[in-house]
C-alpha cells in the first residue's frame, strides 16, 4: 500500500483481511482478541505510522442520543410503518430519530450517510437502495465507532446486525395459496436480481412451483426495475398478450400488483375468476381496492421496533462486531383477488 496519505483503521482492516472493529480492538489489546492478531495489527500499524483519529475517539466518548434512519422512500406504506416503529421505540429509550430517504439511488444514500455522520448520530438504521452494491459509505460509521443495523433490503458487504423477514417462506406460501385455489399457470413480476430480498422471493416462487409439480416458464417471469404501478400495468399487458398467458400473477410488492389490477379492470378481465393476483407488503390500500388484494404482511412496525432496540443495545455496549440476523415471520393475508378460480375463457380486447 502507498504512504501518500495517513492510513486509517479501514486501511489496516483491509490489508490484514479483518473487520474494522477487530482492528480497533486489537490496537486496544481487547481480551477477546487473540494475542497473535494483536501483535500483527500493532506491528502493521507501527510500520505504517498509524495515528488514531483523536476527534473520532472523543466523539465516541459522548452521545448525542440521536439515531440516523435512511430508507429508500418516505411516501411508502411499508417504510412509513417501519419509521413509526423506530420513532416510538427510540422515544421510549430517550433517543431521537433523524430520518432521510435515498430515493433508491446510491449517490443520494451516500450523501445521506455523510449528513448523518456530520450530525454526530450515535448509530444508523438503514434499508439500502436498489443501487447499493458496495458499502464504503456504511463502513465509515463503523470506523467512527458508530454501529449500523440494516433492515429489509440489506447487503453482506458490511458486518452488522440485520433485521429481515423470511422472504422465501412468504413467497412460497403466497404461491402455494394460488395453487390451492386452482391456478395452474403462475407468473412472477420479480424485483432486481442484485437485490437480496427480491431474489429470496423469486426463489420461494420457484420452489413452490417445483414442489407442487406445476408448469413453469421463463416467459412468465418479468424483472421490475422501478418496482412501481406502471411496471405492473405494462408487464401484465405483455404477459396476457403472449401465446401461453398465465392465470395468476405473484407480484414483488403491492404497488406492482395495483398496476396489474388497473390493467385487468380496464380490460374487463374478472379477478379472481379469470386471473388471480397476489402482492407482498400488505399496504393499507390492499384492503381498500376492489377487489381486495391478497398480500404477504411484512410487519413493518415490528421491524422498526426490533431494529431500533438492537441499535440502542449496540450503542450501550459499545459493540461493533455483532452480525446477528433477526428473521421475522410473514403472514399471508387472503382477500378477494385470490378467491377460488372458476374455469372461464380469458379473452383480451
């Protein structure tokens, strides 16, 4: 490595293949760190003239009782329930929450992280953007002694606790329900392939079809990038215009499913009799639309509670090495959009 700039804990950790928190504790001769590791880290630090960031050390000794919270969207039912759970929990424990949104854009997420660090938050709660494929902006928190807890959309590029739902099982149960209702050709409007929770939902969809010996087709799987109503509308139109149209659609989120329902209503295609539709997230609107949308409930409020409690625990214990994964169960909420199928020809236009 070059000596052009002063090395940081991040540099030491990267060069030695260890976590930032392990490097930090080795320099402090923490009893949980092996003697060989302590010797190696201290020798490397001395060789490369490592100087601790005194300002950061001083910051770690004091608390602001402010927590950062970054979500992809604020005007979003699931994330709004997570925020409510986080704020209510933080308030009970004497903390405030500073909220920001990334707009599902990596550059906006990076700026939000810088702002949170500049605001001296004691720790960070984050659901990463769809564009986040690396985590340098998140490891900056660890380097400054500020713990990070991820929830919902997560990355394995940073060692931190994660609070998620069982996306695989939620999707599996949704598709199994469609099969039990008599649907035989089930399509999936999936999320981005680089996003972990969308991959888990796609895996659950595929496994349910395999386990029940159902017909499968790559033409029935469409990749949503924006994850919005417009994509649901357009992909539904595309699917039903094909030579072998599906008779049910499992959607990555309720928002995509609302677009599907919109197209079906315009084309006067009967739901659920000619085609079944099921979403994921259980937005409030799912019980208001007609027909009511069956969906998988992610329990956003509970996720916000648990993630915040975990972050406060890490702050109190000065703990940075925790990699616990807390997985919440989902619930299938059955409404009119997946009632028993009846045999009726599907005609469009």
